[in-house]
C-alpha cells in the first residue's frame, strides 16, 4: 500500500499566490511511491487543478457541504467538487473546535463525499483536557462510530481516517510514537468491530505538528499509512522533505 501524504494549506494563498507556490513545490517534489494530495483553500481549488501534474499530485478539498445543492449561501457542496478533487478533509479539528461541527454533521459530510465519488479523510482526535481526563478512547470511538454511521461496508475502502490529537496541532508538541500506536490500534479495532475483519485494511494517517524532522519516525510505525500535514505543507522545502521520507 502506498504511503499517503496530505498537505492541508488551510487559509493561506490567494489564487495567484497559490499558483506561485504550487509551481515552486512541483519543482521540489518528484513522482515516486507515495501518493501526495494537495488541499488548497476552496477559492484556489479550480486554478490549482488547471496546473496540477497528476503524475505527482492529487487534489483535495479542505471541507465540503453535505447537501448537493440548495439555498446554502457560502457553502460548496460535494456535488460541485465531483470530478475536480479526489479527496476531502472531513471533520478537521478546526472545523469541530472553531466552527462547532458535531459528529452527526461530520457523518453527513462523509456520506456526501462518498455519494459524489470523493474519498473522505475523516479526522478524529482528542483535546488536551480530554486527554488529561483519560477520555481519549471514548472520544475517538464516538467520533468514529458516528462519523462512519452512513458508510456501507462496500464503500469503507474509500474512507481514510486521520488521527490528529488536537493538543498536538500547531503547538509544536507532536505526539510521540507511544501516544500514536495505542490510538491507531483502537481505531482499527473499532472499525473492525463496526464492519468486520476486512475493515482492518483502512488507511490511517497521523496529523499533528508533522515536519521534516519527525515525519520518518511516524511513517515507520506499522500502524500508520501516511501523514496529514498542516503548517509544514505551506513551506515547499519542508513539505518536499516529508514527501521524500514517504517515498522510501
């Protein structure tokens, strides 16, 4: 199975700046064994798609809305993104924490992505308070159970799960392998209990202050199939270094 590296550009780059950054990044990243997904801001998705070298990259969205169309001012639906992106990040911690998205809304977005042939990257993870109160397992299991509620066994292999401990995002305090391994195993166990033994093959990413210095350590974990990269994805040299670590 190829390693999967997802770059979440968050709220960075106007369309012109996104084009400039993409061209710089494309010169640094070489096609190889890893699958590399770029997730620019929604405004930049279409212009980046026009330049994308599909031998090196795939395109993803940072979010989407679960209704295919309607009176939903300011939203972009999965139906609008169909055929334009291959992946969509769903339930990122910032969507949950800043914009108040709950597990049921996340589940509807996962279903919408699958319905429109977009692979959802379902994010799960606990806050620092939840971790300190030893609620990690309960939080992650609840997020998975509800988030996958509308997913059929036939569609499960199209779902990617990203474990992103919220206490390690943008803080520089990335989780240690000892923190990641038990949660990764819990995720596989939970999905297997929900869907059956074959569910253990689902791809699992780690996200949380990933950079060029620690990427290889996480990629070496047998439980991790790739990385969800935030801040380092908007630095071409740092992101290229992470991709290189995944190519070996």
